[in-house]
């Protein structure tokens, strides 16, 4: 077996890329399929519930953002996951430049949109907690001026329209962010000529006569085998590609994470401050003792929810984001290294030095990122009391309960709203109440 044939055998073997081992391939397909199915079902339940209770037609802005987030996550599950598996594991031999451009650009759009929506939800929650009376007073004013409750509905519709406009702007921004990828992406096929060219560089001139027998063998093998097509970003300058990658990381990951962390930390501090005020009022009014106890319990629950949201976002997206940035930095570092001074280069990209575990590592870390589609419905949907009660009632899980007290003081204070009201306790299944997730 000649040198060129050995290189070809190595490139097409599992030693060149460990994701080709049958056990690794089966495991990756199983895990991705599980995440896709579970994520789609969870998000479909939350979205259908929001439609059923009418929070997408005239409800709060936060519920519109949550509905858009569920749609974005469903697209990730039904579109991104199958396409990613087909491209990464199937390694198709027939890929056109147009297909690569549309594919790579479209795969990034749902990811950008989801991250922006998480940021918008955090901003809306902060506004709802810190300035809840601004929109309440405007609703009352509109209602009184129209002689009824129509003003409140109109205000809710205006807020929904504003939220929809923000969702559309986030989609537009995501499309613009993905445009450079579509513009510079092209299809490149692995060929035996790559290895023959490497031999021309490494073999001394005195032995070039032996290449006369290498080329026919390589051409014969190319006729019998189908080599994979790679979608490659061919930027005019490696520095431009690195700058773009860094800007995407800042806009897509760092900005939503840092801003969300700051807003939720401020919400937690404000709730703790309100709890302290009620504790200080215990000496003047015994009724505040029960209120303070309830508020402390709700505050602790809210803190756990907020910490869970930030931890989920950071835990799911940080590993893959940092690894992708590492690959871009590596590609930039070796972009100007001559072929005869570096080890074997991946014929598909010719940017990153070959690492047998590179694609496997990328797929595993990307799986962690996609697992956020399973966590988001729980964090933004199920933990919303309004949505949870609607799901329980529609699935027949609710049971009528009676209480020993005719009237109970209820504190509604969480990451979305805060007020104290009196409610009459009656045996009933959960009912819906307009609230933020």
C-alpha cells in the first residue's frame, strides 16, 4: 500500500474521527433524538397552553416572549437537530454551495433568537417587579376614559403588539448576524489530490518519479469512493473571521448572560428588601407576621428560580461557546503556517489541525447547549403559576380541595409581579389569572 492510499484509509477511518465509531455514532444519535423529542413535546405543551388561555392574543408581553421562545426552541428541535446529525454524522458527498449557505446561516438564527428572547424576558420581569404601577395606572386611566373595561384590553393589546415588534426585531437582528456566514460559506470536497500535493511538498526531487505510480492509484480510488463535502467559511481575511466570531459570542452569549444576571440579582435584592420592611412592621401590626412569613417563603422560591435560570443558561451555553471560540482562535493562529511546517491538516477546512476527537467534542458540547430546549419550558412555563394551573386543569389532574378558612390573605410576590390581596377560599380547580411567567 503506497503513502497516498495509506493517508486515504486513515482519513476515512474511525481513527481520524472518533465519531465514526459505531458505539459513538449510536450514542450521539440516541441522545440528540431524546433531547429533540422531549424538548419539542415540552415546548408544544407550553405554547398550546398559552394559546388556550389567550395570553398570546391579548396577554402580557412576557407571555408573548415565552411563546416566541417555545417556537424558537421547537424549530431547534425539529430542524437544527436532524440537519446537524445528517451533516456531521452522515458526511454527505453531494453538497452544493447554495445548500451550505442556506444551511449554515439558518442553523444559527434560532440560536440567536432564543438568546435574545431570554434577555427580553429578563428585562420585562425586572420592569414588572420594579415598576408594576406604571402600566396598571395606565390601564385604569384608559378604562375610565372609555367608560368601561375596554381600555385595559386595549392596553394589553398594545403591550402584545410591542412585544411582537420586539420579537420581529430580534429575528431581523439574528438574520443580519447570520448573513456573513451565508455570504462567505462555500462547499469544498475532500479529494485525493490533497494528499498527492502533500507528497509533492514532502518528497525530495530525486524520488519524484515514484509519484507517477501514486497518481493513477489515487485517481482510481477517487472513482470508487465518495468523499464528503464540507461547508467551509472562506473569509478574505482570517482576522475578519476571528473578529466576527468574537462579536457573535459577545452579542449572542455574553451580553444576554451578564445583563440577565444583573437584572435577576437586582430583583432578588429588591425582594429581600421588601421582606425586611415587612419584618420591621411586625411590631406595629400582628397581621404582618403571617405576611412576612409568606413573603419569605415566596422570596426563597423566587431566588431559586432566578438562580436556576441563570445557571441553566450559563451551564448549557458556556462550554460549547468557549470551545467554538477556541477553534476559531486556533484556526486564526495556524492560518498563515506553510503546509510543509505543520502536521496533517483537515482536508475539509484546512484551517484546524486534525484532532480525532474534535467533532465528537463539538457534538457533545452542542448537545449540552441544545438541552436548554428541555429546561426552558420548565423554567419559563411550568414555574408560571397561571400556565401550570391551566395544564393541570386540562389534563384532569386537579382535585377539588376545601379549606378551613373562609378568607385568606394572599401575597403574590415573585419575579413577575407583587401585590397583596384578599381572596375568598372555595373548593375549586385552579383558575387562570393574568400574570407574567
